[in-house]
C-alpha cells in the first residue's frame, strides 16, 4: 500500500475508535487532512484513498493547489491558517470552511468576496498566549455578533490551537463550554468545534470535536518552506 493511503487508514481507524469510546456516532466528526507544504501528488494519493476534505494554511498556496487539483470532483478545501485581510481574496472563492477568523475587518473582506454564504469559525486564543492569533474568550461574543450580522458569512462555531507542551484536553473542554454559553447568549446554533491535531485529536474527540485537523499523521513531516 502507498504510504499516505496506509497512514490515512490508520488515522481513520483511530478516529472511529475515539468516537466509539466517546459514545458518539461514527460519522459525527469530519477528518480534515492538513496538506500545507505537502505536494499536490500527496493530496492526489489521499483523494484516491477516499479523503475529500483538505486543509491548507497559507492563502496563496491554497489558491495554487485549488487550481492544480481542480480536476478532482468533490474535493473540499478548508482554510485552517490565520485569515489576513489582504489574503481573503485568495480564500473566499475556493474554501468551504474558514477555520480561523479573529477580527471583523478580514471577515468583512471574506464576506464581500465569497460567492455565497461562506461558513466560518472564530478562533479562540485558548491559552491566552500574547504571541498567538485568536480572540480572547471574553471578546468572543462581540466578534461573533459582528459575524452573524454579515450576510456573506455563516458563522458555524469555534476553533482553537492549544498551547504547545501542555495537556490539551482542558483547553478542548473550555472551548466546548465557551461554545455552549455563546450559543445560548447569541441564540445561534454554533454546531462546529474544530480542535485536535496529530498529537491530540483523540482527546479532542472525547471533548466533542466535530472537525479534527490532522497533517503529520497522514502525510508525514512537512517539507521545509521555500
Ligand atoms: C499545520 C496545522 C495542523 C496540522 O498539524 P499536525 O500536527 O501536522 O497534525 C492543524 N491545524 C492547524 C491550524 C495547522 O496550522
């Protein structure tokens, strides 16, 4: 078996087992294969093995790969990188879900450029790390209100990237609690929780993740940029 095909099968097995342990239905979480800095050939391999959802982290790379792989029907692109205002134009035409919106300006630009209501998530700076992207939990309600008012966007939930080197699970539990309280406060459903990567996606499933973003476990180490 091909390396990617084999690795993908193992990740799917782990995902199914984690869902079963959590008492969740088998298809209640979506595996997003994070292919940033990986060649188009690796994406073709995963696609041939049945994978349809792919995540990219750099806007121009997403634009270029979407062009290069436009012959693959049903392939869905997720943008998992930090959304910058001047790059929204590359993301809006091709993405089905933008995982990491953290300010109104970039969101407005995304809404303006989107061909139809574009699903997006708000990134929460779960560990309150000053160098990290994402909005502070205390500011999330206000940003969510702004996004809910934009007709070009469909706010669907929250995303986080917990601090490195610390147990991730408490941050996943906090994200879920924050989602629950925002959904009540804003009377919006917010069904999606994008959390969990190669190191911790099983813990994220245990805390209710509906989208896990897995790169290394599927594609191997990322080639260096440039
Ligand atoms: C790169 C990246 C991932 C994938 O990380 P792995 O550890 O390789 O699974 C997930 N989410 C985001 C936001 C990323 O930038």
